[in-house]
């Protein structure tokens, strides 16, 4: 179980020794969320440094890339300091002792540091469109032994299961997805789960310029499972998600009941130690009534809307679509009538009328109609 760490917006800087060195330059935020050394770089005892690992590259070809975190001091512990806020003139280093950290080189919190780093990258990326200067703080909790499938966002906490990730690396698309929920909540607290999941997938993909939220070959699945065609098909049906899809409403929408049938069968086929069907999900399925089983499953049905938004991004560009999405989320007085799959496109068109005099309304109408979500 990872340890708790709560700070505002945490951005890693580098340091060595008992006291942090002067923070000459804050690391930049790149699209790959790699770690960047200070310039000039501090002198590290013995030239040692800590390394973390992230997924980069083609989602179909997982790539483990080591990134330098900060210096390994003479006491055998990693040292550093966080930057905790983004100001109008740039990112400012914190001087508060409570935002310092020290931990062993092989400690899993190196992934926690990278999660915070990516959070700051998301804020910097979307800040021009946010309705507030700085989002509320979040907590990152890494659960090294728990299944990847148990990752979640709840009450300003990002909880990430890494037990079945292959190799032992931080999955940035999932960090982005869970933090996107936080950004959505900061704008509108009552967004229905289906829309929430759609937007979280889209914002995660848009930030990373990578449509894949999860590919099965990024998981440490047992060989016996990989050789079992039925097991892999079941896993793909509820785990693999990409916003680059051609899903159409309502034909391609999976219901809660249909997903529960997949879960029940997967629980029979998967080896118990895999843990890709958490018991809590099976328990919830058994508690659903007939009406609840007919509802669209938010994560999977949401791919229709996230796919439409990705298509819109391909036509209009990310900045244009981001402005429409956050502009709609910020219109609290009118938001409720747009919070369904069928109405969301009309909400974007309404914001487009305000921001761009309706210049993109024809494109919005075309793309949503193609997805079975006409604006009329």
C-alpha cells in the first residue's frame, strides 16, 4: 500500500544532500511527462540518481522509458522538493519544509512523484480554459499490490492500482483519466457518470495526444490467460478503451446487464490471482435490478461521446475543442439540459455560438450525427 502525500499542485525539482539546493529553474512540462534536470544541474554524490518509469510511444507497442527524478544523497535516500502552485508569471517553487520528501531509491513513491508531475502538466495544458486559477488539491495513493482495474477517483483522491501493470511502470493515460475527473468536478459537481467518463477519456487522450486509454499488452497477464482466446476476448470487451473508435449510438452501447454477464464469465475463465474482476464489481452486479441492468454502462457507452470529441479534435484542433468543453462545463445555469449523450453536442454548439459566432456548428452537427447523436 502506497503512503499518503497531500500537496497542492506538486511538481518535482531536483536536489541533493541534507538541504535542497537553490531552485534555479523549474522543470518544464513536456507531452511525455519526462523528468527534466535543473539548469545548471546540481552536483550529485557519486553521480547517482533515481529513476522512475513511464509508458510512452505507440499504445500497441509498450515502451518502458527511464526518467531521472533527482539526486541520490549520501545517506542512500532520494531527496527533492516540490513546486506547489502555478502563478500567472510561471511555476513557483515551494519553500515549505512539509513539501520536502526523502525515500529509498527503490521505493514505489517514485511513481507517486511522477503522478504529481503529470497532474501539474495537465493543469498547465488545460489552464487557459479552466474557470478558476488553480484546481483544489488532490491526493495520489498508489496501491502496488492491487489490480489495475481498481484505479479510481473519489473525493479528491486519485487511487491507482499497479499490481498487474507490465512492466512495473506508471500508466500515464490512467493518471490523466482519473485527474480529468477532478477537473470536471471542479467545474460541475453533478455531471452524470456516463458523461463524466466520456470526458475523462477524451481529456486524458487529448493531453497525451494518444487515443489509447488502455491496451491489454500493457498488462502483466499470465501466459495461460494470453493463450486463452476467450479470456483475452472477455478482457478486451471491458478493459480496452480507445477514443479512436467508430462506435454509434445506440447500436454499440453496452448495458450494465451485458457488462455484468461479461464479468460473471470472466470470473469463471480468469485465474483467481489475476484480479481483473474485482469482487466489488461482481457484488454490485448481483445487486442490480432489472431496470438498472438496462442502463448504459458509463465507461463503455461513453466511448461514443469520447469518440465524437476525438473526431472533432481531428477536424478543429485540441485548443478549439477544449474551449468548447470547458465553456460548456462552466455554464452551470444551462448545463443540466445538455448532460446526456444525445444533448451534449447541442451544448457544444451553443458554446460555439457564443465563442466563435457558430463557425464550427456545421462540423459539430455532422460529427455527432455520424455517431447517432443528431443535434435536433
